[in-house]
C-alpha cells in the first residue's frame, strides 16, 4: 500500500503505472497527480492512496515516480 498523506482538497490522485519484480524486490511505478492551479476542486481534506495485491512474496517493495525517484520503500 502507498499512502500519499493528507491533502487540502480534492483533485489529488495516485495511479499505478507499472511494476517489476526483480529478485526479492517489487518496484512499483506511480503517477501522482495534483489539481491544476485555479481549478475547481472539492473543498475537503482527502488522503490519496493505492493498495496492490501481488503474486509471490517479495521481501522489499519500492514505490517510485516516473523519473525513478524513490517515494517510499519497506522491507529487508
């Protein structure tokens, strides 16, 4: 699971772009989206997240953006 944290309005999102299992490490590429400046959004706190179910038993998971920057990781 990847939790992006609390955001001040609607319009934020998390989408899985792809994933690769390399040995014991599952590397998940995410696309994070934010509302455009000046756009109309829901005025409520939101908490974008994504939960994945995977086959196998990776011992490490890395969440990265499209440029390969690590957003979060967990495991051995």
